[in-house]
């Protein structure tokens, strides 16, 4: 609860400011209290959803070029993860590799990491209040030396919970061309 105090305080301040401004321009009755209350609660809700979102370190142009060349180091494989879509684009989606945090991706962003050949697991989920609204997704990945694979993460809205959808991109070379215009987040682990 303590981590949501800034979101609650911000929502309260927004409520007071909007009520004051609406009072100045002559709003009375139902609209004078309903509109500020709605705007304040909505602001607090959005801020609580973004709680825990942090900007990851931006990869250098050399790191980005190396990842998009799709040629992993000898004896390694390359995993590209990119996030697409409008739903929840400002909330950082935490990406893990074998239970170690790679970083957070907003939409549209991507990251890439070299791994040893073999079986791995990718995890996708949110932090903050958004975590309670989105089911965490775990994807098994098996790669061979010299292979480059890519996964796309999107969110689809549901009634009770949103769904994180993970799709493997089979056209990795075409994807690399598209990702040249997108920000790359440097992975936290190698």
C-alpha cells in the first residue's frame, strides 16, 4: 500500500485543483463534484498502474547494430524481444530470461541478448498495480548455436484481466529492418 501513496496523493491534488477551477468558471451541482472526483480517481489509477515502471538503459548504436545484424558470437544464440501495440504502452513490461530480469520494455521498444544454446525460459509481466490486472506469461525457448529468434509481446484487454500475448516472429530478418527505427533497451544480464 505504501508504494501507492504518491499515486493517491496525486489523485487527491488533481481532484482539488479541478474542483477549484470548475468552481471558478461557475460549475455548480452534480458536475462540480462528480467531474473532479472522476478525474482525480482516474489520475490516481493511471499513476498506480505505472508504479514501478522505469526507463531501462538505452543501448548504444554499436550494441543495436550488433543485435540487428542477427549474427550471434560463435557458440551463442541470439534472442530478440520486442513489444508492440497501444494497450498499456506506457507501463513497463518486465522481461526475464531464466528468472533473471533483462529489463522493462514499453511499446514500441526491444531488447536482445546472447545466450548459450539449449533450453531457456522467457517471462513477461508487469509491476505496480498493472501486475494485478495482467497474467504473467512464461514462454519456453530452445535455441541452437548461431540461431537468432525473435518474440513479440502484445497486450489484449479482457473483462477481468488483460492477457499478455507472446508470438514468435518467424521472419527475423524482416523484423530487424523494422526495429532499426525503434529504441533498444540494453539487457541487464548477458
